C-alpha cells in the first residue's frame, strides 16, 4: 500500500454552499416596479393576514370618443358616466417538490452539527430550482399579456448597439421612450437579453463618443438583463425585449402561513426543539429568499415513524394587469415587445424597411350554436379581464351591452349572430368557465 493511501481523507462540510444561487432579473424588475404602483397594495387581497380574498376595483374608464358639437341644449339629458368594475384573483402558485431529510443519514456526517444545521442546508439547496421556476412563470405571464405598440404593430426591431464594437446606439432607448410618450405612459422598465446586458456595460464605461454624445448620461436605471425573456419567446432568430410602465401591472404575493395560521415555532432552528421535546411534529412559517427578498411559505413536518423531516417551499402570487387608463388604439396595454439583432450576428444588416403603422381589422365571434338565450352569466373572462356580472341576457343585443360594460378597451357591435369589434388582434375568454369565446379576424 502506498503512503498516499495510508491516511484517511479530511472531511469538510459546506452546509451553506447553495445559500445564494443565481439571481433572475425578470423577478427583480416586477418586484422593483411594485413601489411605483400604489393603485393596488398587497393588503388589498387580505383583510387579515393569512386570509386571501378576491379584489374588486371600481374605476372610471377614460372616455375616448365624444360626439359633442357645441350645439347641445344643456338641459337635455346627458350621457351617464358610471364606474366600471374589474376583478382580480390571485391564482398563480409556485411550489417545490416535497423533499425529505432522514434522521439516520445525519449519523453518517461527522462534526458538531445539529439537525437544524442540516435542515437549513437542505432547504437552501432546494431554493434555487423553485426560484427559477417562479422566474420562468413570471416571464411567460408577462409575454402572454404583452399588448401592441401605439402604431398598431405587434413588435418592432430596434438598434441598441454595434455588436462588433460594443458602442451604444441611443436610438433604441429613445424609440422606446417615444412609444411610451405616444401612448401616454412613462418610466419604462426594460427587460431583455444580450443587448440589454451589453448596453448596460457600455453605458457604465461610457463617455463622450465621436458624435459628441455623452453616453454615460443615458443611465442604466430600470434596465434588467435576463436570458429567460429570450427563452420564453422560443425564438433564436432575434433578441427580445419587454418594456412596461409600472403603473399598468402589479406583482402581488400571498403567504398562507401568516397571522393566526403561522405556528409559534417558525425559525428553522426550532427543528431541534421539535425533535428533542417531542409532541410537536410540524412547523408552518415564512422564510425570505436571500436573493429576491420574497417571503415564501415554508412547511416542515416530522414523520416520527420513518424518522424523516419533510419540507416544501410554496408561494401564491399573480401579476394584475390594470385596465386602460389612457386612450389608445385597441390592444395597447402598456406592455410592449421589441426585438433586436440576434447575438450571433456581430453586425446588423444595413438598410431595412421602415416601420409602418399596423392595419386595423374587424374581429368576429359567432354565437350561433354556442349561446342559448336567455343565458345567466355569473362569470365573464375576456381580453384578460375578469368580472362577475351575475345577470341574465335575453338576446345578443343584451350580450353586446354586457360585453361593453364589462370589458375596457373594446367597443362591441352586433352583426347578425356575431359580435364584432375593430382592432389589431383577436381576443378570447370564457363565460361561466364553460363556454369558450374566440374572436377571429373577419375573412
């Protein structure tokens, strides 16, 4: 036997090895945007801690068409302006798998480590995967709800930098800011892939360029790099960027293990107490993600027959997309999609086709054979807006009126057995969670 193998290996335990993990800036963006949107706050969804409720907002929608001529008699009846309602439900759930830590496995590890030391290491090790799961779901939800640009186009390619030289082209940012100005929006939060990363780095070291522009004055606030945006679009031919006004959406989370629903023992160190004192075999509390600061529900139980600790991360959350507060073309909701040149192309092609305004179309939904009147409508979901009218419509005209009252941003009309609106994209939804609604472009 060689002398090299005559000694035992020295063991070093890195129990906090997986404590931090990779940050996801798509999460950082929606979390940072929360402070700018005070229309909805977290406590609106629960009057008491641990009790989740549906939220209904009453608001006056902007009047975008006016037929006044100045010849009206002021004593004539006026057009009644009534508030509209919009309902928000916190429906998204992100959770880890159920994980376990066996008591007798700890016998195999040397060193003065407690059960809670091992539990904290195991719990931290499970967090990166569930954090990524949340980031992916947030990116997909943002993309599923992006609207159109103020000119009616679904997206537009913008220049951000010279990919071979790393020099910034300010026109990309300026065009986003111009689109926001045209739409009556402000303070764009920008999330994107490689171009956003390189743009931030170039601005960070920027100065006065050969054209006399001080690049460092462009700023880097509210610009977030996250490759998950490209992944969510599933398109490798272009880089993708999302920009949104923080006033048009709100990330909201909810903890079940709060208030009276939290156990007195919440700290993970209590695992040692649970085991040594006996009689208590579970722990329901919250724990902050050290990367994002989000409070997650953490459930822990001890199975006394199998000598095993079980634990799971869980978070209930949603992104609430507000109804339109500014008059725009149908489909503008303050979440815009842009593309840039693919990262593998170090120089963009010269020339190109100037952007032209999108073409408006008419979209129909044929109710024939789908709706039987009279129809009681308890719940209506359409164009991402949810309402509970709880009323009976006698015919298609009353159905049209209900749609107009319940859905902001669209004006519906009747054509035979069809409901119709003019816009740039089709919308879909459901009545009473059973009857599907799907508007398609008129042939």
